[in-house]
């Protein structure tokens, strides 16, 4: 058996680590409308109207809120989608990802 096969066979479940997950956080600002934030939450994060409205109020009152937790590539895509929607509508809405 080759060294590579021996290394693979020697791995145990505890040696394998899951990739990190990322929180997608939306930040409050004084310009972006509440209605626009609700639309973004519904379209990008697939929230119901009621969930989006509640989350928008959390963002508004607390300054930020977690919109979802995803693998890196999905979180990155969500941040990009929010940014593009905001730019297209001339809003300064910010969204960021943070390692879980």
C-alpha cells in the first residue's frame, strides 16, 4: 500500500473537521427604507413577510441582525446579492459575513 493510502486509512472521524459556517449580518442605516429591507429579506433570504418584517425591526432597533447562517460560498453570494440590490436602488444598505 502506498503512503497516501495509509494516510487516508489512518484517518478517523475525529480527524475530519467540518468547514466553518458564516453568519450573514445586515446592518442598519439611516437612509435605506424599511420596506426595501423587507423586500431584500424576502427575496434573498426567502423569509415570509411576517418574518422579514420582524427581522427588519430587529435590524432597525438593535443596529444589526443575523439573516442566516451558511457555508462560505452561500454566505458570500447572499452578501453580494444584497449589495447589488442596494446599489441598484441607490440605498447604502450593508451586509457582511462573520465566521460562526
